[in-house]
C-alpha cells in the first residue's frame, strides 16, 4: 500500500515528535482521511525525508513521530532556473505545476512591462503564496524531496540580478534568428532561461537583455503560448541534463 507524503520543514529538527502545519494537517485529515497510528512519509523540502507515525489528531493539527532515520538526498549538481513572467492566473498556475513536475530548481518570477491587465492590479504576493502551495503539492505527488526556490521581482532588470553565478543564460523570442540547439549546452553548467508574457517582451526588456549579452534563441515557426514555451524549453534542457 502506498504511503502518503506530506511536507513539513520541522522534520529535520532534533525532536522526534513534532506538529505539521494546519493546511497539511487538514489535507491528511479531511482529504486523505488518515487516522492515528497511520504511517506517512514526511519531507522537509531540503532533501530530507523519513517515515512517521500519526500520534494525535485534532481539528487543526496532526502530531507525528519519526520512526525511521532521516534520508538525505543529494542535491542537483546542475541547476535549472526559470525566469518567467506573471501571466493570467490559470495559465500561470498550470505553468508552475508543469515546470515543477519537469524538475525546475529555481523560479524567478518577474512583472513584465507588457503585463496582462487581468494581472496588473492583483496582489502578486497572493500569487506567490499560491505558487508555493502548488509546488508543495507537486513535490508530494512526484516524490521530489527538494522544493524549488521562489524569488519575486518587480521587473526583468531586477530578475536578471538574481541569477546565480555560473549559469548560462538564454532568452527566447519570436524575432530571434538562431535556433536553440541542445548541442550548444556544455556538460557541467547550470542553465537559466527567460520567457516573456502573452504580449511578448517590451523594447526596453529586449534592449536590456541584448546589452547583458544574453543569448537570444528561436524555438520554431509555431508561435507558442507563454506557458507552453517555458514548459517546452525546460523539457529540452532537462533532457540534456539526462533527467528525462
């Protein structure tokens, strides 16, 4: 029988007995209908996991006890960073879900110059909070014990400043002349890719990336939706990493 997975950063603390937070507790109690003495697998989002037993259930919390040693997964040697725009809510949530499933390690989410008006007036902090919930849900499902990092940026310029050193950086645009080819990726570098919103990059954003000497690439004749482009690119790169 499959053991259900739950996220709790307290797992890696010294105490063998700990509580999980209210949202995760509600999922175990109401959605999965687990009972006291049932077993679950808990992961902390930083690569550690352990089998635990439910000791006590209340209306809002579950108390768990670690019954196995902590497993420590090795972190990725090559990091894939997706620099993606805020787009329409449903499309954005779908994109986050699929990129997490594929194995993106870091998200840098920026507010594009040509932001869709349905997004422009929204509280982006709430969107980020929802993004974290989606990531947790996906990692529970797919068995990944590392939660991708999430960074929020008010514009593309600030987003570029958040790219870690040692990354090879590409951006993708319909006006590019050179096709993206996996063969140009070396065998050791981490990769960051940048995609634009539904209306494309602004002239200011394009000038910024060109001045930063970021490689500009073309994906093909078919014009891809904003979320589709990011999913397609991450799949190509993860395949190059040997992870698909």
